[in-house]
């Protein structure tokens, strides 16, 4: 939403400035330039101001140092996606920009700010002149040195510049800086204030005559929370009652483990960093056998190793939660980039008729909710539950409207209450699809479970008739879950009576929802159907959505269209409702990309 | 230092070894050495006087894997090679249980070898008994990581060309705080070893030799019985806190030239104890309240 307004500059000159309530700023630099920290501070200021904000970080493959970039989107309306194109590009040097060029698309009229120290003449910078960029060279190094005696403060100085240039909440930025450095020395804090002031003063002094043609308008609102998807997921697990987390470090899931390593112990819980992913899920199954809610998280390569325990938890009917923060695969793939490529594995992994449940959160806040839900389902249905998140969802930090963490009910498993004279039978026929679990320590509930097919008591059997009955019991749970919870675990967004439908899952929902928002404003009636429950597939609510639209597009970030083909096998899809747009990951979808696909669908 | 068994509720009535046996008939071959281990385990359990509901017997896969079904208590016959993660996960969330983990030599030293060092160094208060019969019995006679070089098995028709590993020296090198060796042909001594393992606070490893009469010949029982040396009896004095002496005994690999008894014992804080210290430290972050956790997400 950009419109042209006439504004008066401090110097009294009149110029045309576009106002916007939605701005995307990209910052690129080398290790030590502090670009990530600048981005984090902008987002923190915006959230405190009650604005919506999101930050997506990107790093070179170096362990430390090397190039890094972040893109920050600040908006008055819910910032659903990372924002396709940059309205503002800050480059501390152009060599670093070159490495991220593929990821940082620039908008027409982009304001390009770069450090004079880089030395590249204005007419030689790698920005397409056809975009008619507004280019500013600012002597960040010199200004920072002058103001604070060190060029290290240039990332803070940058915030002063950005605030003043684009009418961002400058007080909010100052407060965010003060908050972040509140435990640092008086000296450091004073230097930050000076750097911020110097940045603002530079703009007022040097650019008053020719203000940049972009102004951000907003008003103060209720402060938002700020969290990453991985933090939200870990917090949800804690809320759900998880008291053992076991895991093995792996990108992009390690933040879940690190967060719980800090938080679990004071709740009497344990974070165990194991020797491998097999041990990680093994400890969870062992703990859950003892009545403790347990979770592990991993990414594709670790998930491969967990498959044998997934089968054990399924046949032994042990609740356990596995979070898969997907990254580009197969194998090691691209560890730091996102892809929705593990669906086929989690939907089918394991020899035998292995039941499992798969849920997928659709935004950062939903990572909290789905973590609670995953535990609730695991406990109620005594089966493993996989949460499918991904790098884009797990590692982006996003503003979240404060929510009541106590409003979410927590479900505990059905436990054995004594049978009187009758001996305890772990898998008693007649209990339906789940039986009360006797937990070690409960007298009268002693029994043995195993990965072997078993009779009602848990004792092993080779009977094919019993095997068929037990398979049916284990799969009846899934049918019941889809029947009882399917409707509430399929979300719809967008126009109330859509003509065109988008079906997607997980992190792609963000861009799909924003695409629908954009299309609906342009007069198209577009709706988005987002199943949070993927396995078992809630067939009825998805079919109902499809029936209401004339055409439907399935969108997912993997080469094969993994979920689409899984759903096709379960839904009666005609050609009009079976359009697929799937592509390999690395870069998440842009909103425009989905808009274009939907428009093409409309013309089909 | 905590004493092992201190936090585990005891049975109110006197229980016998028989009370710890279930009615399930073992699938083991007639004359199998595993029967002796089962007898020793149930005897040790009855001597501890722990109530069956507070016993968890966990195993991997193999002949030994069937053990939980035959012991009165909670049992979990899990995956091949994965008993140690499972048992650790249970013990550190349920310190009030007596956790007994077991598996064969293939289970613990081939497929599950990656878990052994980590369980040993972490030192959770569990007992890990390895049924070291030097062969894969359940799959009918293939060579295992402890099969002596040159031995003929179904997969080494011309004699094994691999050097075997030694479970006892591995356990010591990995940092197990208790290492003992037992022979299933001497149930009383074997039961005593299990009892000592229960009493030891920390990771207690027992290398048990239960002869496989089907695939390793029926001479083993007799020959071991004739030649076995029993530590700290008949003048075989041994100080289990003496690393050098312990290593020398652990280093014996010929089952016909072996010492049985407590080889190595070391007092060291258990994982659960260290976890207690960690929780105390972590408690300084703030109260265990979700609302205070939420505060960290406020900008």
C-alpha cells in the first residue's frame, strides 16, 4: 500500500515522497559489520511499537565471519511473508552483496545505501539502472569513528540513519538499542547513543535538501512478542509438559535443543545431548515408557536414523514427539536452506504398516500451538507424532500477537487405574483403539512390551490373525483422529466464498496467504486451505474446500509435489482442482511467484 | 555420594526368586546358559527386596532380548542394539526405578557399539549385563564381535579372520564405574555379581558368560567350571580399585582362562546426581513458571 503524498522537508523544500506502511530492508556485510544485529534491533523496535515485523537471516558457509545478510520487513498489517523485494538495500560492501544477489531482489525505485569506504563509483554498483534506484553513499566508517572513536559502531549508526531517512520509530530504535545493551558498561551505552545521534544528524545535515522518496507511516500499538519458530516450538513443548528432550546437534534444528537446555532444568526436566539421533529418540521412548513426555527434534539426515524407533513406538504404542525442521535434501543437501522435502519420508517411513501422525505448523505462533497439539495427540492416541517445520519457519524471527499460553489445554495419556482381580493387559481388546497404559511403579500393571507383534498382554506372538487384529487397532486410531479432529485441524484463509483455491501446508502458507490477500484486493476471490494435520489426511474438510472453488492450485516447496501426490491418492481430484506448482527449495516462494501461478490458473 | 537403591521403594512382603519369574516359557534351547542368568537375576532381585512394579528390565534383540518376558516386573524388549539409550532415558526421568539393561555381545558390541561408551561415561545408575556367548544365536550361528579368531561359524566356514573385541577392557576404557565378570554356570556367584551391580551407584557393567550349547558346543559349561578362577576366594586376592590390576584381569579373553568377580569399581557421581546440581544452577534463571518464560519474548 503505497501512495504518493507531498511532504515538507525540514529545510522547507517540497518534494514528492511515497508513504508506505510496509517496508522491506535488506542489509549485507561481512562478519564484524554487525548487520544481523542491526536487523534484530529494527525488528525489536518495531515489535515494541506494536508493528508487525519479521527477520530472515542468511549466512555464508563459513563457521565464523564471512558474509551475512538479513532482510527485515516492518508493516502495519500482519507481515505474513519475508517480503518479496527490497525497498531499501544497505551494503557495507559490494563484494558481499554479490553472494546474496540471488536472494535479494530489488524493488523499482529501491533506495540503495552503501558505505563510501567500499569505493565503488555510483555508476558502477551492481544494481540494475532500469529500477531507477535512489543511491546514497554514506561514510559509515568515518562517521562512526568520529562519533565514538571506533568504526565498530557503524551498525548502530546505520539505525540512526535508517530511522531518520524513512521515518521509522526513532525513539523505539533508541529504546531497543538501550534494551539490548542494558547490561553493558556505561561507556558502551554512551557510545551507542552517540552513534545513533550521529546517524540521525548526518541525515538532517546532508540529506535535508533531497529527502529520500519513501516514508514509513504508522501509529503506536500494543507491543508484540518476538520469537523464532524453533523457540515457539520448544516453548510449546515445555507448555505441553515435555520433561525430557534428547537430541543431536543438526542445522537448522539445534536452536530447539539449545533453548530447552536452558529452560527444562528449572522445570525439573532434562535436556540430553546424545551420541546420535538413534539414541536421541531412544531416550525419548524410554522416558515415555516411564510416563514422562518426551521430544526430540532433527532435520532430514537425523530423521533417517530415527526411523527404526519410529516403528517401535508405533507397534509398542508409545507416545513420542519428533520435530523435523526440514532443510534442503536429499542427504546433507543444503543444511542452511529451506525446503518442504521430508513429507514423503515422514508420511511413509518405516517397514511394516507403521501408523504415525504428522502435523505441520503454518506460522511462528502456530509452532507453539502445534507443539502442544502434537503432544496432546501423541498422549491421547499413544502413537508417535511428527511435527514438520522447516528452516524458513524455524529460524525466522517474527512478531507474534501476545497469546494466552494457559488457554491451550494439555492432554495426558490414559493410565492404568487397577483392574481388580483381572490381570492387566496392555493391549486389551474391547478398549477400542487405545488401552490404559500402566506406568512402571504401578503395582498390578507389570507387563512386557516389545517391537514384536503381541497378544493383548504384550507377550509376543507369531499368529497372523492376531497380527491382523493389532494392525487394525493401530490404524483405527488414525481414522478416529481424522474423524474427530480433522475439521479443526484444517484452516482456511482469504476470501469467504473463493472461486480460486490454494492448498498448501507448513511454511509455504505464509506466502500463499499473502498472495491471496493481494489477489483479493485486486478483485479476485481467492481462498487458502491449510491442513495442519497431514497424516492422517483430513479428507472431508479438504474436499469441502475444493468443492467450493472452481479451480485449485496445490503449492509446495519440493521437486516432486510430495504432499500433492499423497493427497491425490486419497481425494477425488479432477483436472480443475488438481493443478500443482511445486519447485525445489533453497529460496522460499515469493508472494509474486504464487500470485502469478494463481492468475495463470484463472486464465486456464 | 548417593547410595544406589536408596530411592527405590522396597517390597512390603518377603519375596523369593520365584516371585520374580513369570509363567511365560522361555524360547531358549534346552541347556542354554541364559537360564542361569535368569536364575541369578531373579535371585538378586529377591535379595534386594525391591517390589516388582519398581523393576524395569530392558533389552535389545537376540536370545538375551527375550529376558524381560520371563521376569516379573515392567519389561521392554526393544530394538537391536538400542537398549542403553532406552534404559538411560527411563532412569534419568524415573530415578525411583531399578533399571536393568541387557543384551548380547552382537547387540552391544556390533550394532549397538556406539551407545556403550556414552552410557559408560555418563554414569547413569543402571546395570548393563552383556550376555557374551561369542555367537549370534537367535539368527542361528553367525560369528559375533567376540568370536575368537579362527573359529568356524555359519558365516566363517574357513575360520574367522577378524580380531575379537574384549567387552571388559572396553567398559573400563569407556569409563564404566563398575566392571564385573560372571559365569552363568555358577548361579550363586552370578547373582552376587548382579547384586553388587545393583548396589553400585552408577553404570555397572557385567560381562556374563552364558555358554551357547547349540552353536558353541556343549563342552563350555564343563571346561569353564573346571578352570575358572574366582576373585577374592581361594587366595585370588584382588583390589577392584587398583586400575592396573583390574586392567590385567579385564584383559583376559580366553573363556577357559578367566577370572570371575568384581574387576573394577570406582566411586563417581552418577548422571542423576550431576543433573541435580545442574537443575539447582538453572533454577537461578527464575521460577519454574511459564509466564516468566514468556517474558523473554517481549521486545
